[in-house]
């Protein structure tokens, strides 16, 4: 079985991910390793949840709060991380979704 690869849409998205608190980033890293080892189709809630359209989110909780990494799946079993942030409200903020969609649009022909 071809394994999944995970990449960032751009350096800004990577910087957002790397700026997350260490405990939360470690949990997201663990989810990413599980996806790479077992496949995206075998990892579900509460670790991954569908947002809308092509957008999904990796979800992590830690001592310092909650974080999300919005991503899209692409052909070739690739996951592109579009946006990462600390979650401060009950719903994923519309601004974060809008930015993720804009970054995704730049990838599509």
C-alpha cells in the first residue's frame, strides 16, 4: 500500500505549525505519524474532522489549549497542511477557513 505524505502549502503554513505550543504540536505530530503509518482512511474523529468541501482539520488538545491544522487531500495520497492555529472559540473561525481556502486555491490549476 502506498503511504501518505504530508507537506505544507507554503512557508507561512509551516511557520504557523511550528509556532504552536510544544505539547499541542507533539500531539499533531503523533496524528501525522499515525496517518503516515496506517493511512488517512483509518484515522477518524476525534483526531480528524471534516469542515467543508475539500477542507478537513487535524485536532489536538494539550495543557495549553486546543489547536487545529486545516488540510486538504490531494491526488497521490498527499495531505497539504494549509493553516494551523490555536483555537479560542467553540467553532473553527471563519477567517481561518477563508485563509485555508485561499491557500488551496493557489495550488489548484
